């Protein structure tokens, strides 16, 4: 009997790197919100260690190591049984660049917050004027 699989019916399973990327895609929005990101550096099949690189504002951040051990490692190990450990590779970009990215993100957030405060104040002022006009109208009709 021929054990050959028909190429037309075989489904291509995702590679290990693709599986890792899929899990990292779930994590990225949280890091990107703070001006950072994560990428797969490499996976050592002999040891089962997955090496990741924190980039942007996350690069050189003192919380990066705990982020990797607390959440990234848990998610990867839960999703991919071949992974035995997740390690953070040394930052490739300077810590100064990471701080500059974080500072830029914080400045953009502060600018957005100030714009929102201005809009809210304008709305509150308009509501107050409308209420005063309504009160004046009631007095005139009496």
C-alpha cells in the first residue's frame, strides 16, 4: 500500500516561526500603545528557547524583562508546547533611542490630552450658555 500523501489534499501546517509570530501579534497592540514592539529574534530547536527582541520604547526599558517573563513567556509556552523558555535578547538599539521613542509617545499623548481638555471645556461653556439662555427665556415669558 502506498503511504504517499496526495499533494492536493494535504494542508500546510504553520511553521514554528509562524506560530510564534501569531502569538506575538496578540501581544503587539499593548506594546505599540506605549511606543514599543516585540519581534522574534530566533528559536533554538535544540533547547526550546525562544529569543525575542523588544524594540522602540520597550528597548532598554527596565520593565522589559518582567514583561517577557510575566506575559510573553506564559502566552508563548501555553500556545506552543515546543517552547520551554522565552529570553530577551540584548537591545540592538541604544537605550537613548528607546527613551526618545517613549518621550515622543508621551508628548503626543499629552498633546492629545490637552486637546481633549480644550474640547471638553468648550462643550461645558456652550452647555452653560445654553442653560443661561433657557433660564433667561423662562424669565421673559413670565
